[in-house]
């Protein structure tokens, strides 16, 4: 599996957990929702960590760009983290409507973000980082 395939698979895995959480909230199965949301948040943080600690710095070093696409991706990661915190509070308070409203916002942000990474940033990284596969494999072990 290529580095791009690995990162894209992580996106899909997060999407599946996200959908499971949404479905549980819609039926007010709070225990399942909490479990799915915790797993989703952990998978997101693991994925963000690989990008922010390994891929983005390597790309910035090789390209000389620190104010370009990786800066935008980091800002979007922060936006997603903030939404996830708000969602956690709504979930803990068992406020389905508030959770689902935030859920819709996060879904749109994730879809747009993933498209930019998968169609623009990851191919750019693959072009200038001959060791991208090793970087991602190492990040997945950490």
C-alpha cells in the first residue's frame, strides 16, 4: 500500500467511526455514541499527528514552503479539534440537536479538507519526498 493509500485509508476509517457515532446519537444510544466518538477522536488525532509531526515538516523542508498548503491544513486541523471539543461537550450533556448541528459542520469541513489533501497535498508530497512511504510507516508506528 502506498503512502497516499495509507493516508486515504485513515480518512475513510475516521469517516466510518464518525458515521457510527452520528447514527448512535440519532437513536440516542449514548453509550455507543460515546464509544464511537472516543474512537473517532483518537483516530483523528493519530492521523493529525502523522501529518503534523512527520509529513508536513518533511514537505516544508523539501519545498521551502511553510506558509502554503501545510499551514492551511494545520489551521483546518485546529478548526476540527475545536468542533470535536464542542461535540464532546454536547455528547456528554446528551444534547442530540446540538451534537448533530456540530456534526454537520464537521462533516463538511472534513470532506473539503480530505479532498484537498488527497487531490493536491499528498500528490505534491509524493513528488518531492522520495521517502514519503517510510515517513508515513514510521508515523503509523509511533
